[in-house]
C-alpha cells in the first residue's frame, strides 16, 4: 500500500510541475498589438499626421513599431518611450507629466530610466483590468492628438 501511494505521488509530481510553469497572467497577443498599432496609425493619418506608433509588452519589450511614410526622425524614439513609460509605470504619460509638474519632489521620475518619455501620447494597455503593455504615439502636432490616436488603437482591440 505504501509503495502504491509513493508511486502515485511520483507519477503525479511531474504533471504538477508542468502545470505550475504555464503562464497564469494575461498577456498582449501579437495580433492584438498589431491591430491596435494599425488603428492608431490610421487615425492619425486620417487627420494628416505622419506619426510613429509603438506597442510594448508589460515587460517593456517592443511588440510592434510602425512609422508612417514621411514621419519625422524623432517619432520612433518618442513613440517607443511613451509606450515604455506607460507599460512600466501603468499610467498615461500626460497624467504622469501633470503629476510630476505639480509635485516637484517627484522630478526624479524623469531620470529613473533613459527610456522614459514623459509627454502626452502614451497610454497603458489593460485587458480585463490587467496591465499587459503600453501604446505610444509620437509625431502629431500635439501630445493630445498623439493620445487621441493611441486611444483609437486601444478602442480597436477593446482594451481599457
């Protein structure tokens, strides 16, 4: 009896270890990231703005980067930095800029990581309430327009 119990436990253990290795947290599928980036780029293009759009996963790694024909040379780094900032800090970049300007003791946030861009145009991507990434748009005449285009991208995939 003891031998049978030990054998059953040994056989069950590898299956339990495999089950524990499966991802349990939500993530941003590439297809959704691509759809969001395309929708944001198209929204800005419809208004005559040549922008870049970046989507990063929760870990800050780039999933999608699109830049419109004739977009400025700064737009890629701007969009990427805004997406990274939103994913990393879980906040929209316009709100973060206001938070810092209203609380000078938080100015150090600007220098926390060289990849941070704290200007309007970056939004966190939440699916089912979970932070799964960030979207950043750069190159429109204002950060508010960048943010509006980013919002279109989130709406296209049903993200919060």
